[in-house]
């Protein structure tokens, strides 16, 4: 998708600057939480995105009110998508945020269309819909209202604690349709968190979200992603993370090993050279065949996490359970070394 596809106006000629069209308003805010961040406000033509048919995701439709993410996770696979808009996939992805300001009204209109059949809609599968920008733009209450009013099933994957602001709307929606919430917590190591996910709430705060949702009757699963090879995969680290997830009351835990797609791979390897230069060679060998860790490694991590989950009284997600988190099914490692790519 090119930049001019995000606007209401006809596509601009190729020689017009990306930010020079009437469809884009560029803003900065001189407040500590938004210092150094530029917001590009656009009026999108469509907000419902169809997942490619070849995808192994357990859903067909997504809604993404933002492009780019201030969470600044160095491994984020969505970095490559910033390049589709001719934006930088490194620091630009972290600080140049596209905001689809008309997302709530547009979704309400599209859900009301006679052509829409009420399919499940996943959110947070590209960038986080509860990233810092949501605190200023407040798009999600309108989006959730539209979904609730149409009793349209949906799921949310997030690292953001701001989801608790919308607790009442989530509760209302869960009374009329299937709602799935999943929080992403790949590790509890604070030093690893500070360097690899610098813009996110701490893992402890994210697990507090799981705990709070559960206390209000909303089942919440944890996507244990990413498990970071050589930095977050020691047996004692996996045990501590699964133990914390269980204590938070998660109804499921689904591990996913770090994958490094083009765009994310280059940025992650720069980070690795700065912070852990001794691991560069090991990573180059582990990911020599592509974006995914070897099958044997994925299988080992999955087995360890599932054994720990059983020990602590939780297990893999049960797909199809009402009002349960719609997390991706475990990859079939015997069939292919590919992993699902929510993160």
C-alpha cells in the first residue's frame, strides 16, 4: 500500500512529496511523552484490511488505526511496512506515526454495509492499537463502539496498558459477541526489556493488565513473544516468565520464537552489534536460512513452555472458546519451519 492510498483524495502524482498532499496533516506535540515524534494524520479510504489468502493466521480481516509504533521494539516485523510508504524502517518507524483519524467513523460505515458478513476482526496484529499515540488520538473507543453496536466478533493483541481505559466497552462488547484479548509478554527480564522494547510498559505492568481483565470477567491469554535466542531462553528465564504469566491469571500461553524478516532483521542486527557483539555470529548462523529459527529450536522452546504451563496450571489456547483470546494456533513445526508472525 502506497502513501496516497491512505487518503480520501485521488492518488497524487508520483513526483509530489509524500507529505505535500492535502490528505496528510503533519503534527508534533511539545510534551515529554511525544517529544521527537511526528504524527501524520490521514483520512483513510478503507479501514478493513483483508489478510492474504496464503496467510496461516486464524482470521481474515484486520483493523490498523496506526502505522509505525512508539513501542520501538527492535525486532518488530512491521518495520518493513513503513518502507511501503517511503518512510524509514529504523528510527522513522519508531517516531513517524501515521494516524488514520477517521478510523472509527469509517469502520462504523463499513460494518453497516450490506456486503459485510460479520467476520472476526483482529487488531494489534501489525502495530499496537494501544501504543502511546492512542492516549492522544483516542481512536479505539469509537472502534470498539462500532464493533459492539454490530455485535461483530473481534480480538486485540497489545503490549499497552491503555486498554484498561476501555474496560467498560470491552465488557459491553463481550456480552453480545465473542471478544478475545491477548497481551504480549515474551520475557520478564528487566534489562532485556529496557533495551529491546524501550517504548513499552514493563512486563510487570502488562501482566497487571491480564490480572485486571480477569478480575472483570474478561479472559486474557498471553502471547509469549518473542522468545529471544541466547538472551531470553535460558530454562530459568522461561520458568520465571511462565510462572509470572500463570500468577497473573492468564487462561493460555502461546510461545513464539523471535523471527527476523527483512526490515526488522537489519535493525535488530544493528542493535545486537551495539549491545551484544559476541552474539552476532551465533545469530548469523541461527538465521542463516531465512527469517525463522531452526525447526529443532522452535520445537524445543514450545515443548519447554508447554511443560511449564502445565506445571503452573495453564495451557495452550483453546480455539473457538467463547470470549477467549483469539491467539494464533501453534505452528506445525513438523510441516514447516515457519512461525506465525503477529510480532
